[in-house]
């Protein structure tokens, strides 16, 4: 492995913090990446979360105070993975400390917070920041992006970008911070999943002018710590009908019967189409007209994504591979070595996604399409 070492610190040692630790442990699977990350520090207020990182030999600092990471010169890059209501203060502190970081979506609890974070970045332009969104790094998603960019679809007439899962289908599932608006924001599921469905459309230049929202608060109570029902006041499912020069539908559903954790995109044009779903990770579908007949054809894809790996090309790609690719893109771009490849969501894209979500909330109140602004 060549390239300089980069010291990485994690603030928020939960599920995705552990995924990053695992990704760094698999870094040798990447072929000729320009940098070598090393996980050196972790912050979490939960002792059990911190103790998990005892298994990572390179971690020398475990703390409950993120200021310890901000003041540590050996920590060059941060992964900030905390509940949404903590984003603004943490992100602004990291920017002022001069730390580069990959931020968890949604880049603040609401549009106002996102606006202030981006303003702080514009005042500290030497800090490199991107927003988490790993699903578009699936090979099928990249195939779809390349197909659309090639122009073979002709005039685009409709696009659907979805993230559908069933984590909240069980009404007995206990309440947690993602199901309480004071922690996750009024945007609810759009904050948790929205960047995933907005990333590709915005990267392709499809910025909605307006959206009409169908927002569902389906499960209004969930068991609290003592088993008694408490309010569950967040949006479970959001379907946004956007106008981007053509109909662009963005769906983020926590209650999607029949789906475990599915990211998918479908784009149709006058001359062709393309569709990919993580439910069938090795398969991408293309549409075209052959000898006057409309034809959907299926192609099998392998394991290779934005950055080549040692994995055999015939093998399936999975979520852990997407996390590895996202971090490979983040660190390569930080090093000035992305070389035109697909990159992580930018702060500008994260802010634009918040504008879409804010318009959706206004649409819910007015019952009509609202300008994204």
C-alpha cells in the first residue's frame, strides 16, 4: 500500500462508526489508493460504544469529549456521526478547529442549521468537508449514472429515486431518537434517508424547481423505556413529486412493506432507459427500442465500482463495499486525486437537499406544490 498516512477520528461510535472501522480494516482491498487511513481516536458518550473499539489496535484515544479530538494534531480527518440535533454545533466546532470531515446526513437538523454550517465553511475554505451517502457507489448505480451521462436516453421524461426499508413496520419497536422530532427534526425520514435519493439527481444537474409532498406519519406512538406508549411524532414516509424539467419523484420510506433496505433509481427517456435496485445488486436493466419493439434487457454486473479492488469481478457487491468506496472517494478527493470519478455529496448538494425538504414541509401545510427556492 502506497501513499501518506491519514489519522482518522470518529465522533459517534455507533453502527456507522463501526462500519468505518471495518472499512479501514479492509483498506488493502483497494488497488493503489493514494492514501492510507489509520483510525486513531474515537469519541462517544456511551462507554459500551467506546469499548467496542478496544478490538482496533490503532485506536489510542477513547474519550467522551469531542474537544479532545479537535485538539489532537494526529487526528487529520473526522467522521461525525451523531444525532441530527447535534450536527450544527459539532460541525461548526470542527470547521473552526480546521478539521476536515465527512459529515453524516442531513447536514443539520433543518434548512436554517444547514445554511449556517455552509456559511461557516465559506468562511473557512481550507477545510475539506463532504456529506455521507454510500448507496450511489453500488456498481449498478454507477452504471446508471454513466448511462444517463452518455445521452443515450435522449430527452429525459421521468426519474424515480427511492430509498425504501421496513425498519418501522413493527409497531412494537421501541422509540429512539430517530422517531422524535426534537432530535431528528421536523423533516423526519427525509433527514435520515433524503441525501441518498437526492445525491445522484443533483450530481446529474437535476435540481428541482418545486415539489409537491405526500408525507405520512403512520405510527404515532411507540413503546418508551418503561414499555408505556409515548408520542412518535416524525414523518415515516415521504414521497416528493418534484419538477426538474420533467417529473422527478423522490421517495424515502421507513415503512415500505416488501423492502428490507432498498435503494433504487429508474430513469426513462425518449430513446432509452435504465433501472437499478440494490435488491438485485448484480443486475441492471436497460430499456431501448429494437426493430420497432420496446425491450427491457438485463445485464449482470460484478463487484467493481469507482475504485478498483482486489475482489473478483464476478462477485456480488454489498453495503460494506459501498462504505469502503465512499471513504475511498472522500479521501482521494481530499488528496486531490479523485481524477473525475464519482465523489461524495458536497456541502452545496447537502444544502440543496435541505431546500427540497423544507419545500416538502411547506407543501404539507398548503396542499400544493411549493417552490424549492
